[in-house]
C-alpha cells in the first residue's frame, strides 16, 4: 500500500510539472493540458470548463479524447440539467457510473450525450478553485463502468485540478468566457458581428495594450465571395470615451458604424488562409506592395484605419469553413509576440460562431444585402418582425435561427460596398513609412478652389490640366481609379512621395485629394466663366457606393517651359552653324545635370528611388534669377520605390522606360538599389550632349538584347570632353558597385566646372569670334559637323568644358 502511494505521488508530481510547462497563453495551454491529462491518466476523455456570471453559466474551454466532438456541441451550459451544476450538492467531486440505458437516464445532458454517442459509462469531475471559490470543472471519463471506484482517483484529480488554477485565473479566460456567453445568447446577426468585433478589440487592448483593427470575413455559399465586416476601432468606446471591461448589447448607433464590403475571394489572404488551414500575414504592407507582382486584394479595403501589417486566421472546424478573422496594426509587425493570443482567441470563439451561423450563412447574405447600404444600421430589439416577409419567414422556420435587426426605410441606405482598390488606405501606409507619422485625413466637400483651364497632357494614367488652386497657377493631375491593386499602389506611392519630399529641384505639390468623384456639367455652359472647363470634384461620401468611378488629384506647381525633352527639341542646348556644324552649350547642360543630380541625391537620402529618370520627367519652370532662365523640377514618381533598411528591394517587374533601364532591371529577382537611377542619369547625359534619343529606331527586344545580353551602351562622338564622357560611362557600368553615387556625381561636375572656368571661358571667346552667327551665345563648347548622309554623324574636337 505504501509503495502504491509513493508511486502515485511521483506520478502526480510529474503531471503537475508538465502542467506548469504548458503554453503560457491560457486558451492554448488548457487545450494542451486536456490532451496531456487524457494520455497520462489513460482515460477516454478529459474536459475543462470555466464558470461565468458567478456560477450561472459554464463555458467549455478544452476537451480531448473520445466524444470530444460531441461535447463541443455544448459550448455554453446553463441550467440544472448540466454536469457543472451538480456541484451544488457534491462539493468535493461528482462521480457517475452507469451500465445500461435505464441508468443513463440519471445522467446530466452533456454526459448523457457522451454515453449515447461514445459509449462512455464512468464520469468523474472535481471543481477547479481555491478555498471558497469555484472557477471551473475538470472532468475525466472512461467507457468501462465503475472505472473510478478506487478511492485515490478523487484526491489525485483534485490535486491535478490545482495545477489548472493559473490558467483559469488569467483575466483573458474570464473575458473570453463572458464574450462567448454573450455571443451565444445573441439572436441578431448584426449584434453578433458588432459584439465579436468589439470583444476582440477590447480583449487584445486589455491583455496586450495593443490597439488593433479587427475585421470579420464570412464566406458565401460557394466560397467565391466574402463579406468583410469592420468597425473603426476609434469608435469602440464605452461611456465617456473609455473602453469598458465587459460587453453590452450594441445600440443602433454603434451598429451603424459597421462597414460591410463585398469582395471576390480570388487573390486574397483569406482564401490563402482557408486553403492552407493556417494564418497568413503580411508583416510590412508598404514593402509588400512594392515587391509583390499581384498583391492580395483584401488588405486595403477601407480607409478607416491605416494598415501597416495584417494577419488573417481562418475560422475552421473540421471540414466547415466560416471565413476568417483579420487583425491589423498601424505599424509593421510579424505578430510573433501575440501569435498565441490570436490563435487562442480564434479557437475560443469558432465553435460558438459555427453554432450560431451554421446553415444560415446563405440567409445572412441575403438579409445583409437587404439591410445594408455600406454603413450597416439595425436595432436588435426589433427581431425578425422588421425584416421583409421572406427574411422573417426564413427566421421563423428554423428553431434557434438568428434574425436581423431593423430594416425600416429610415435605416436602409443604398447598397453594399463592392470591392475596389482603396487608394487612400494605400496612401496612408506609404506616407507613414516615409515620414513615420500618421497620414493626414483631408475632409473636403466641394473643391471649389480647384479650377481647370486647359488640357496640357493625356495618358493611360489620366489627364494633366493647366489650372489654378486658390487663385495661383497650377498643374492639376487627375488620375482615374485603377482596376488593379498594383496600379493603384503606384498612384498611392507617387502621391505619398510628392506630399512628403520637399526640394527646390523636385516638383512642389500644393495638395492631394484621394477618392474623389468627378462631376461634369454642374454649372450651365452659359454661366461658365470663359477659359474654364466645366468640371468640379468632390470627395466620395462614406455611404456612397465605392464602385463609382473615382479619381485621385495631385495639385502641383505649374512648369511653363515644358520638359527637358521639349527644350532639347527647341534647340535650347544646340545651335546650328550653317549647314555643316552645330554648337553645343555644354555649360547649360552641366548646370541642368547638377540640378537634377541634387534632386536625386535628396531622394536617395530619404531611402527613395525614382526609377524613371529621363528628359521627359524633368520639367522646367521660368526663373529669371537662374543663369539658365529656368529651374529644373524632377517629376513623375509613378515608378518610385521605397528602400528598406538593407538598402535594396527585390525586382519583380522591371518597369520603366526601356531606353533608360539599368541591365539588372531586366532580370527578375535581382536587387534594386540607388544604382538604377545612376544608370538612367548616365543615359540622360548622353542624350543631352548629342541631342538624340538613346537607341533611336530600335524596338524593346533589340534594346534589351544590346543592354542586358551584349552589355552595349550608347557611343559618344569622337572628341567629346573626357571628363564628361568618363562620368557618363561610369554611370552606366554593368557592375552596380562601380557606378558613382549622386554625391560623387555632383562633386565631379562641380569641381571640374570650378577648376576650368577661367581658362576655358577665355578659349570659348576665341571661338565665338570665329563664328559671327554666335553673337550673344555665351558658351560654345564644341562643334558638331553635319554630313549629307546623317545629321550629327561626325564630330569635331570640342573647344572646352566651361561654366558660364
């Protein structure tokens, strides 16, 4: 007897030690504990329940073994017919043993179900708690009758129950039990969703002190679409603006804050999570958008919250798929520090959601589409009576079926939001990455200060107008809403860069407007002032259908002299000398290059790449104080990239102007660094010097073959200034490590100009005297001789490299 007692004590000690090693997250730790106890004790089943509402309700937290699936049908137990409530008369333990159906009639409901489904005939339960308190119940069961007749079972089980106290005392368990009970008692679709989103937000804030956004995704019947429910976390407040500890029945006002978006399930994190049966996350949405060829379409759904990182956990049980729960953060995160918390939360609520929604998702879709107008409104007190006849009949036909709230005319708006790219959401996260602060949320009704005068450019992206902003001359770029996530991301990044970067040689942005609606003809033509285009813009209202055609607007300074390419065509840098030669103003070219280099260096200092440097993207604005008569302005940031801490990003598409693309951009998977801008700058140096387009007459494939495969580059004419040609050639080196930085480029351009200005300008005046046609031409740098066969075919030796 003594030996048996010693052996029993050793076993109990070993089990208690294992209990202390369980997952520190209580919900996961209790599931692990149930499995370990079942295997170690050699029983058929172990279950753990916790009490809530004092002792009025019990919530199933974990079960393992034969019949666990049957027991999980009873997530919430309330009333004297359930095993936990037998503790009123059996304070130390409960023990039932039955041998036949007649005896089984005495069993409580949950144990009776185990007997009939799994043939379990012996049950023992002990309370989990300290002196004078009961926090829950630990139950073990076996198929054999009389399996726990030995006297040592009860005290041993009581000792093991003590090992579960830390988990049940965890405040997370108490809150989860309260949430599950409230969800279970809810008979309204909208209230259920509101309570779940509210409960998840408060639990995570309370236990982790992390403010997270929460979304619920519910699948349709054929799993081709999903409804995404979301509430702005800023509105999840209790009385006086503070988060309350416990949930209350949602009011009509609180449910009106629920936003619903219908999305196609194709190319979504939700579909990936369901197919793989595990959580899918994006740790850095800004980086992900830039590096992913086909970003998931369910990341940026609404602009209510900035989404810098996101994770979606599937709501699955066996073969049943409800959808998933999304959690979002306003800072990049891999969610490792709260992974167990999120998994435990989902595991705790998935059973009650399945019980409430199983077989009713199709009806719920129909009801939600009827009652929603983007902003969902309802009154849980009205029940099915306020639904249309079909919805009411469907609710009444199924016992325990859920119903929807008030759908009276005053509460029904227009229709469900249909998914499209939410550019403002992208803009927010990209601005946050650049300036590390929250993006400003502009609220504008009519933009009356924006006046369009004439069209000055068109393209696939939209239209550029000459106009005015608040009475000042401006260029107004109207970019129409993109159909694809990646295209929308480019627009968002361009706006993020322009509104964040400030430099004298970068185009200045006065304002940005996202998700705008274009209203043409709002003023009769007869009343329209002369010289104005009859178009106005307003912001898309929250309750409006998001599938409406929208646009994004960038208001910039107006550059009256066009682009650098236009200047080259006008002969600003080249002057024909009769029929045989052309003079080139290399001083002006070098000054232009210095200004462009300064702007690109500023971008690189901010960890930004331009990725499309070419004469077309350098605009010119009149400036009488500049010797050139204008100031250069780097523009068009549609292909810009944001570098990470490792100073490179992975090439996915090789976008850009093929004539100016660095060779590494033709290789998918290569590293993109600041060297790609250096390469483009070198090509532009050649174009400015010769006045020609690089690789003129060649198609895209031929250019790629020359640049990438044959490593060929444009050829400078003979006699070009060595300092100039050497710098350009170093810029377009194949080895990215040999290309100079823009700080070095500026230094070489500036030092050479300063060192040779006096001598070279003197030599310049000699040659001006030789050509009477050049009166007033301040800096003749070299002559381009023309032949009868091809313009600019042969070159004479340059006169000098000089500054004004």
